[in-house]
């Protein structure tokens, strides 16, 4: 996990910012060199499934998944979000990228050693997304359509290779870095892969309980955890298969965070519980923990450990966390939204 510091030390609190900054999940936005696709009558149906079905397990370092439209139903969340991302910045982002973040039913970001993959359930915005993307290219776009309704555009934005894939009025995917990432998404969409596992069905992340997928915000990190990561969470990650964090917001505008670590923790389960408790205490009392106001929990944390699973549950006001985030990262957020 060379691109992320270990859980339980200075990067551990980044899990929450990563989740809550899911609203920044899509950076795309356009001229067309057209290759004629086959007619619809001659092609097989496209794969239909959650966006995580199109993210490969191989090479995955981390994954953030969210449902922005569901989050906007929480007035407490929207008020808190406004302190971090003003409405005018969201409007400017929509104008530049072609994506209305608040209307996205689903989106995700996946990190790999060779690039970053963004996916969004864009619906009828896919044509506008493609137009905006091509307009930002500084090179001649390379456009391909392997079948009706599926378009792939590759070019250079700034000095970085980027690729866009749009699939009907369904979803759009952008790869920053290696264009192979959108080719893999395309392969999943066309159901060309028979032996390639998507992210949540890979050997590591499949060990996490499926119920965390029902949360509107999720963060995943597959093992094995080696090098600096192995010492994370007081050494717990050395025996872990995967890490998952699920977050929900209740009617009281409380953020409920559920952390799951799958692995082999027997036979001294009480020792594992003590290490996990110490990890959370360290996070809360760290400089980042103070900035994010993680001490303002509404009730004591809950920790449970079994042979193959350790969990941590905490609750705190979403407004406090957002205020801390605005202090910590508001300048970075502004830069991101200035350029889709």
C-alpha cells in the first residue's frame, strides 16, 4: 500500500475525509472521430449491476463508493456540506464537467498503482459528459465505439493521459493515467471476462460482510497489508485480509461509522480488542483527530472481535466533522472545483 499510510497512524483519519469527499468523485467532462458501431439487433445485452461490478480486483489499492443522491435527502448533511463545498462551486463543477453531483444515484473512485478510475451513474448526462471531456483535450481525441451505445474517448488533458467510457444512458467512467483501466471497465460492461473478478468479489474484499454495501458511503482497502501497513492498528492489519468502513447519517444528523477488519484474530481475542480500542484512542487524540473533532462522539465506541472479524462502531455529529474538514482541506477542495 505504497500510496497510503497505515491505518491507526497519521493516515487513518483520512478514511473519513475520503468518504465525505466522495462528492468530489467525478472529474470529467467532449469532438468526435466516429467509428460506426454495430446495430443494436446484432449485439448481446450489456451487463447490468452496481458500479463496483466494473472495477477490477486485480491491482486495486483502495476503493470509495457512495450514493450522493441518497445523501442529499439528509438536511443535516446538506447544511454541513455547504460549509465545505459552496453551492456555486457545485454549479461550476456541473457546468464544466457535465455532471450534476447531487443527482448521481451512485459513484465510486478506485485507486491503482498505475492510475485512478472514476465511475458515475450519469443517466441521461452521458452525452454531455462526453462533449465536455472532448472539449478539454489538448490532443486529437481517439474515439472508438465497440458497439451501439458504448463510446471510448482517449487523449491528453494538461500533460496527463485520460480516457472516458460512456455506456448508454447508464454510466460514465474516467481513467486518469493508464487507459487500460477504461478498457477493463468496457470488458466488464460487454461481459467479455469470464475469469476476472470485480472488486468486491476478489479474494480480499469478498471476506468483508456484504451488509456494509447498503451504506451510502463506503471505503475499502484490500490486503495483504505489508511493510508500513503491517504495523497499522497496533499490528492488527498484519493478520488482516481487508479493511472496510461504512458510514450512514441518521435523522439526528449523526454520522454512524462502522469499521470492519476481516482476518485471523484468534485465539487471544481480548488482546485484539484492546489493540483496536487503543488505535481508536490514538486517532481521536492525534492532531488530525482534534482538527476533525473526533472526540465529540455522542456515545461510547463499541468494539467486537471474533475469530475472523473485528468491528468498531462510533457516532458523532456530522456538523462537527464537516467544520473540521473545512479547516483541514477547504483550500484543496476549492482548487479541485475550480477545474473539473
